[in-house]
């Protein structure tokens, strides 16, 4: 039971993170109820690929990572492609986490020099990550407790500031812009091989841990959207459209609008813990990925090298591009659709003797694959500037 709870929270932690801080900014143009619908759709399809990865990992062997799995099911070409894609995805997400943590660390530690903040999150939690899954699980539970504390403060003090007129406003057209970030916000798939090993291949526990672990972020996202969209104006200064233009996370305009001390404290704790819990899961998955992909020895020397490689380039990015929060997430979105959507579907076609090889399973598999192919096309078009006319950054 103790490992099951830890596995569930690792899935939640992998999902909850910088994506959550970006969600209200990106989705503000569509409104609360259209976003709620999109959250439910993305949760469903991300659960499908999560379940596929469970079976693929069990087929490839519990100690295998995503690279080994892609090679065993699709061959060496798939291994090379997935290796580079995963590396860029992990680095993009790490850079986004570090960039989003900087303004919050400045609030918590105003007496420290600003140059240290891009390294701050690594200095504070690097030791636990280096130690391994058990130690990361322990600190992740403490971070989840902090997340719940911040969440409770927001539940108690923030709803009274919500304007229902803002909540009822809706526009379904901008939903196309929202899909990549919403998908990343349920991006727990990279931790699935670790969960499989942690729960010793027990299918029932693994499936339940993934389902409950992914549904918890859905509830948190829904409430977070309700608070931010219902409180912060869409236009003006401060506003969500202003945050979108400047590449800021949602907590920045929220704290500018709500001056209530408990709301500001709750927002700060909630935002920081949301970043940390996802950061811990991604860091753990990235170190395991580098160790497996580079064939590093599984000892202190090998883990030290993978630890260094996991953080050096993302930190470098933040120092050179300190406001690259939304940029890093949008770039990650292009790669993420391939890796957590299209690739698992292609690998699942090779599995025999599983649900995905049955008639119902194949129908669901084709539907899931078509969904992610559609999303990838939309994501690439967005990167080239298409569909920007679906939103208006001006009131009139």
C-alpha cells in the first residue's frame, strides 16, 4: 500500500507542474467550460497511451526504458529517433520548470543574489533526486502535502473573489491553441517504466495507480482554472492576455490582482509545489533515461554523470533566455505529441496477446492514433503562426 500510494503520487507529480501554471494563460481566450471539456478529452487519450506503455514495458522487461522499448518493438531506426526526441523533450520541460521556479524563489528568498535562482531548485532538491526513486518518493510526498496546503488556502480564501460573469464567458474557437499545453499537463508517461518497476509488475496496482494519479491533476486543474479565469481580467493590466504576450505563468497576474495575504501565500505555495512535484518526477525519469540511453554504469560515477547532463543544458538555457517559460513548453508540445501519443500507439500495434490486439482494442488504438496525428499537425501549424487570428489580444 505504501508503494502504491507513492506510485500514484509520482504519476500526479509528473503531471502537475509548469503546464498547470501555463494553463489559465493559454486557455483564458476559450474560457472555463470549453477548457474543462478539453481537459477531459486529453485526460482520456493520455490515459490510453499510458496504459499502452504499461504493456509495452512489461513486454520489453521491467528494467527497460523508453529507448529499449522502442528498439524492441519498432527497431533501431525508431530507437535513434525516440532517443533524440526524448532528450529534447526532457530538456525543454526541465528548462520550463527551472524558468518558472525563478520568480517564486525570488519571493521566498529575496535576500539571495538573483544569479543563484536558476540553480536554486537543483541545489535544494538535487540530493534527493541523485539518491534515487525511494528518496524522491519521500520528498515528493512532502511537496504534495505543501501543494494540498496551498490548495486549501486557495479553496478557503480565493472563491469569494471569483466573478461568475468571467466563468460563463466561452469561445470554442481558441481551443485549437490550447491542445498542446493541455496534453503536456497530463504528461506522466515517462514515469510509467519507473512505476512498473516500483510496483514490481503488478498490473492491477499499476493501472489503478496511473488512473487515480492522472485524475487528481484533472481536479486540481479544474479548480485552478476556475480561480484564475474567474478572478484575473482577460484584458488590461494586469491581465491574462498581458501574461500571454509576455510569456508569464498564471500566478504572476493572479498575485497582482488579489492582494489578500492568505491568497498570495496560498498561490505562492501552490505554484512552487506544483513546479517541484513535476520537476522531481521529470528529473528522475531523465536521469534513468540518460543512464539507459548512454549505457552508463549503474553506480555512483555513472549516476553522477547522468545527473550533471540532466541539469547542465536546461540551466544554461534559462541563464541565456530567462523568459523562455512558454517558449520551452510550446517546443516541448511538438515533441511530446510524438513521444507520448504517436509512438506508444505504433509500439502497441506490435503487442500480441494484450487488449490492444483484440478487435475493441484495435479500434480504440486507431482512434487514439488519429487523435494524436491530428494534434501534431495542429501543433506544428501553431508553431508557424497559424490560427493566431482565433484570439484577440485587444479589448476592442
